[in-house]
DNA sequence: CTAGGGTTAG
C-alpha cells in the first residue's frame, strides 16, 4: 500500500487504474476504509466503477453497515452496483436482504441481467421461497435468458431444493449446452430427494458427454453408491476444497468411521463452520457425546460462533450424557428467539430437556415453536411418556390430532412407552389397535417390543411370549430383552433360561447375557451348565461389562466405574458411603443378593453392591452439591435392583431429590419412593 | 460484476 502514501501525486490516480489488484487484496476493513477516504479526498467517490470494486471488497468483511454506507453514497447507482449488492449479500448468507435489495433494484426501474438471476435464485433456494422463484422464472423467460446455462443451473437447483425434482429435470433437459456445473446441480438434487439410482445414471451421462467430474460430484455419487472401497481409491487423486473435504468427513462419519473422519478433519487447511458442525454431529450421532462436546468447546476456542447445526449436535450430546447445565449453557450461547426457533433445533432442545428430566422446560420450548411438525409433536409426547407424565402425553396426543397432524409409527412408540411405564395394559392394547386397525400403520418391531414390554411387566409372560411367536418378523434382542425384564421382575427363572439362550445366540458379543445365564444355572444348581457358559465366555474373549455412571456438577461431567477409586475426591465419597451404610442399616435396609441373579454386572459379593457406579455418583453428588439441588445421575446400564432399594432410602434419609436415568427410563427418588413404583 | 452448482441437523 506504499503507493498511497502521497495521495496528491499523480501516481495515485494512475494507481487507481490498476485498482483491481489492490481493491481485491485487502487484509483488513481498516485498509479498505482508508482507501475509501482517499477516494473521497480526491473526488473520485462518484466513479461507479471504482465504487463497485470497493463495494465488492467490503463484503469480505461481513460488515453490512459499512457496505450499505458505500452503496448509498452513490448518487446514481447503476445496474452493476445493484448486482454487486445482491451478489455480496448472498455471499454472506443474508438472503432476505439480498431479495429486498433485488426488489429495490426493480422498483428503481432496473432490468435484471444474466448476472443478477443466479444470485437472487440462490437466495430463493436457500430460503425455500418457491413462490418468488416461480415469479423469477417467468421473468427469466420474458427477458430472454431461458437459454443461459448460468441462469438455468440456478433454476435447476432452486426447483430441486424446493422438492420439485420433476421441474428441475425439465429445466435441466432444456439447457442446450450443459456443463459440469449444471450436471452437478441435478445430481445433487436427485440425491437430495433420495433418487440415488437416477443420480448415478445422470453421472454416467455426464461421463458420456466427455465432461470431467469434479471431486465434489465424485464424492456425492460414490456416497450414493456407498462404494467405500472405490471411494478410497478415488480419494487419493482428488482435489480438495472445503466442500469436498467436508463431504468426505460427513461420508466417513455416516459410515461410522470416526477415526478416518477425524484424520481428514484435522488435515483440513481451511475449516469453516460447516466442517466443524459436521464433525461435531458425526461424534454425536456415533454415540461419542464427550468427544462431540470437546470439539464444540474447541470450536468456540477458535472464535467461531456455533450455528444451528453445531448446536443440534452439542444438544444431542448433552441429551445423551444427561448434562442439563451444559445443554442450557450451550443453548444460551445462541440467541434463541423463542418465536422463531426452527423445528429441528426445537426438537433437539425438547429432547435434551426431556432426557435430563426437565419436562417443564421442554414444554416451554415446545410452546414456543411456531411451525410444529410431526417430529416436534412426537418428541414432546415421548418426552412426557419417558418422564412418567402419562396423562399429559395422552393429552398432547389429543392436541396433535386436533391440529390435524397425522400421527406416525413414532408417535405410537411414544404412547406405548408411556403405557408401559405406567402399567396401563388396556390403554396400550387400545393404542396398538388404533394404529393397526384404524390408521392402517404397519407395526414395526419397535411396536412389538413395546407391547411385549408392557405385557411382561404386568406379569402376562405367556401372552408376551405368544406375541413374540406370532410376530411377522424375527424377534430381535430388544424384544427378547423385554421379556427377560418381565422374567426378572416376576422371578420366572425357567422362562428366563429359555430367553437368555436366545439372547446368547442373537448377541454373542454381549457379556451381560452370559453372566445372567450362568447366574441362573448356578442358582438352580446346574453347575455344569454354569461352568460351560463361563468357559464359552472365556473362549469368545468376553470382557466383563462395566457399569458406568455420570454426574454433572458445575458444568463438569464426572465418570464413575464399579469400585472406582480414581476420582480425586474418592476418599470423601467412600466415607460418605460408609456413613450412609450405617444410616441405611439403622433404617432397616438389608443388602440383597437376590437381584444378583439377574445382574449384568459381573460382581456377586455384597461388598460390590456397596460401590456400584450409580451409588458412587450419588455419594459424590451428596458431598459436592448444595442441599436444595437435585442430584442427576445417568447410568449406561439398567440400574441395579439393590442400588434401587438403597437410593430410595437415601432419598428419605437425606431429604434429597435424586434422579437416576438408566438405559430404560427415569427413576425420580424422593422421600423414600421412586417414580417408577418399582416397576422397571 | 465474467458468474452458475455443491457440504452439516431433530
């Protein structure tokens, strides 16, 4: 910029004529503003050509205030300035502003050019404003741009994004000189609506036209084929930009290969908010919530503001961990206007609050979502059911019908779960009938699972067993597991033996099944069978299942394993436990090994009952939170029967409210009883 | 103004 040090010299004016170089290469807004003031000083601030370049550069800094200042400074803006304005606004994702700018341009009497349309059309596509898109299409025709490959490519994308794939195909077919870009638009559109076969055919046509596909198209097509091996080969010679690599990261995440995804992510030179969100979401949906949150923090450290996608990823991670404080903190980062919250983000929030046992807040979010789609309703219903608010769940279902939202299979999964947790056998049968007979929805294995669960818990073990046999599909481990739960609750070891044999077949990797089966054999003195199961476990290299519980205190998630002594406050925790033990025994509590038969944690001695992970987490909660705070614990397995009895009494002795979420449901302990009414 | 398409979510 040395050339500008003496602006009065004639070299300054000359320099401005090679301005493209300068005006496009500003590192800071300050530099740009400096040049702007120089222009004003020498009276060149009314040259539209120069202002246009200045305007274009100003968008690099996303300062719309300054951008408008530049624009409004011109006394007579020309069509190029208007175009630059529209394009710039689109480039910084201000789609509504871009459309407003386009409207002003039209009001001022300017005709759009071939350069204008692609950008306004993109704004429409991103806002899914199909009506305006149609209007623009007719203008395109009227003004004679219907052969323009650029304009039509944008139209293809608009139609595809708004879900009108047939129209997109029609426009695409009429493009006389198709190129890679227009082919990409239609291929992406086809994949977007799940027409992978057609997308692949289109890709073949592209090759037949002797067009060279870019890496991005290759990634999309290969993802559509899910040809992992091929992709690996293709990856090596691929040119990488942020779009391509982010797609690759997403692809590997979707295949469950998080190591590969992370490797690509770390190697990326430029990461944008989408790359971060994709990676966070990848962790969250692959059951790695801690990593998801770690990366979320990492992103904030890089000075990036989370967008909706990153938020959804973080929230679903919090939901899984039961980390209410973290979830609330995350959502506070984003200025969520309760009335404009989008349904996807809303659902994630409802889910997070529901899984953290905070249904009042979930309901507030639910009320605030204007555009409630079916998923939102379903999330609210299953949230209520999961938290034991069964009448409320039924009421919301009634509302849903009143609003004319047709329920789907998931709605009934929520309702049936509610029936199960409340032991409402007749209501459950009714809902199942409504679904099948009246709404003609085909029950999935999940629905059968709920019904089996419902019947088993109510002690109707034969009926449940019959239902399994009559199912049109093969029963899976979840269904058999439900029946096993009933056997446990009603102490039917004979049926349990049969069920466990099935389960060992179905999930040979699940150590819990072997442990329970061998426990049952031992209890019925079938020592040989017990020994066989044990040695089978050894042969298959089974490792013990370790129970694991989490508790969040002051925004930090603490993890406990069975008999864990690794926590810094371990001593305090154990002395609290022995103190509690005395109080418990004084209150008439006798540790029971009765449950050990069905225990999936491979620990048989009374000693270990004292230090199951959930008890450790509760004890830690007691010594590290204030007396009025609710203690929330999450366990990765079913809560152990003995611990359940103990925690009931702990809640009575200490007067604290304790909420334990296990794999199945919430247990809200208060005053010596549990919300599950010992029914789980 | 020499463009246009394309990546993430409940």
